[in-house]
């Protein structure tokens, strides 16, 4: 009987894995890469040695693991298909862990994999989020098992998790808090594990803390602080546990129907749902002490981070849900698991947004970045080509060559968030285009931008002796910065 049940489980898991793989391959194949996805790729392929790579990523606010994974690939090819392939590998590895190694029931496994983050945000978008999820689940998978060098393996995975993303670091700290709590409950000394954890986390902290000349340093975020940041934790819980994109908005990504409405009723309803979700999380986890420590630590660290860094996008807030799922995984291997009904309810809340995102990403372009190839082919090869800072990612990725950046006044192959950002944010494009005309001997040149004519030149016709003519447009995209405009700039 037991053998038959195991065979049924194996068959069920295998069928779900094939279906999930098919769905993710379909989604990744039809997804258009956008700025943040190709930004990491541009940095890696623009770095010719590991020391150069480590130097270039110091301004990113990210630990190095994602870049180190991509680096060997860019040594033999710059084709963006490999970026998608790496993403697919981590998606499939995560699905295998959930289906074959998790303690979840069949319906729970299906709901997890059908949720917003596992079919779209962390699955289809090629970023360093799914690698963090995969490593976190590897830690959860080895937790109940006994084998030689388990402690060494645990710390190694903890090191990898902390070095893939800032939010991965917070999750690693939370998991280690649960680990130390279990040792404490078992009347073991925890001083050495605490010190070991701190040493493991130090390299990630070093890479996350920005250099002094970074525009996005700690002082930058502190200067922007206001009391309204206290409300951001409502955003974190609501967006992560109840993703609800604005259906009628063509730029629906990172939207939330309730949070994006400033009306008093919507705000009040948001707070009530926030309280409901937080209370549901508490009820689900309260009996499992280790899981509760993991969950409480993760949410507390996320709250503290949200006070300084605006966690207002889906990709950032999603780790609150991931932390919840990891905690549930730990609890189901204990004698006091999560409340299964509440767990299923909270998983169900993820599914509608997941279905919506997959369909919308298929029907509409997520980004139009790849259109720079066709646009460039229409430009005479001898013509001078420039770009604004924000469109540079698109050209560097798809044309695979440095392009003259208007704001930086030099050819550039990737963006870097150093002190030059301060001038770029408030850049005068009219003056910049006119200066480039002078520099180019008053010869016409072509200019790529993510800005339309009004954003570029202002509402009123400027008193300038040049003509800025729109000659190409990529069309609209779900991600607003994924559109591309091509201008011909010439002297009147």
C-alpha cells in the first residue's frame, strides 16, 4: 500500500513538474527582457576579469553571486538567450525541490507553483531573485535530514543565500535565527553558531554597502526619509500576500488596485486587509516556534529595511511571501505545523495575479528594448549615434557595443550608479543635445531615448537652433521604461 502511494506521488509530482516546466518555458520564451534584467548582463559582459567585475558591481547594492554565475557564460557568448537559460535552470530546480522534497500536500504544491511569484515575478523575469529562492529551499530541504557534513553544507548554503541578494541576506539571517533558536531549545550553546553566522554574512554586507562616491549611498536614502515610510510596511504585506494588479492599466506591473488609489476608503480598506493578513500569518505560524522565529525575524528585518529603502515594487516585497513559505516548510517537519487551512487560503490569494500576469505578458510586450536592433539597421552605418543614460541598457545589450552617452559625454557599455548620477537625474536634454551638435561639427546625429518629445524637450517649443525630429518609436510596453524613441537631431 505504501509502495503504491509512493508511486502515485511520484507520478503526480512528475506530471506537475512537466506542466510547470512547459508553462515557464512558454513564459520565458515570450517575455521581452527589460532594463533591470539586461543591466546585470551588461555589467558582466563589460567586465573582462574578475577583479574588474568586483569593482564594477560595488555600486549595485547587490552581493556578487548572480554576477559570478553569469560571468563564465559571457566569456564565450553575449547572446541574451543564455540569460534566459540560467533563469530557467533555477526555476526548474526550485520546482523539483517543492515537488519532490517539500512536506507540502499535493494541493499546496500546485498552489505554490501557480502563485504570482512562481509563475511570473521570480520565474519569468531573469533576475537574482529565483536563485535566492532556490538556495533558501535547499536549506529547508536539508533541515530534517541527517547526513555527514550537514552543518558544513548548511553554512555553505547560508553563505550562498546571503550573497545573491540583499533580501536573500535578510532571509538567511532569519533562517539562521531559527537554527540558533532550535539549538537553544535543545540546550546547546549558541555563541559559536551566532559568531559563525556573523562571519558568513560579512562578505555580503561588504558588497551591499555602497562606496563613498555612490549616488545611492546610505545618506541618499536617509535624506529622503519621511514619516510616510511607516506606511510602506502595509504595502509590503499587502503586495506580497495579496498581489492585485490594476487590470485596466496597460502598465499594470508593480501596481496594486487598493494601494494605488489615494482615496480615503481605499486607504482604510488597505489597512484593514493588512491587519487581516498579518493576523492570518500569525494564526498560521503561532504553534510552530522555530517557524515563527524565522517568520518574525524576516518580517522585522523587512520592516526595518522599508524605513530607509522604499520596498514598493513586487520584486522587493515578494520575499515576505517567500519567508512565509520557507517558515511553513520548516513547520511541516515539526510536530506543530502551520495551520493548513490558513496556509492554503494565503496560497490561493496568489493564484489570480499569477494567471493574470502570464496572460498579459503573453498578449502585450513587457518591454520594447529589442527594437533598437531594427532601428539601428535603418540608420546609415557612418552616422553618429548617441543615447540617453536610461536607454543605454537597451543598446548595450542588443547591439553589444559601447554607445555614446549624452549625459556622460563618452561611449559607455553599462550603467554604473556612482556620483555622476546626481547630475543625470536633473539633466537638461535641450542643452545637452545642442552641445553634442557643436561637438559633432554641426552634423546631424541620431539619438535613442526612453523619453517622448514632451519629456525630452518640455511642453513649450524651446528657443534653440536645432530640430529634434522623431523618426522611430518602438510602441508601448507594460514596463514604461522599456519603450524606445529614435530622434534625428540636426541644426536649423
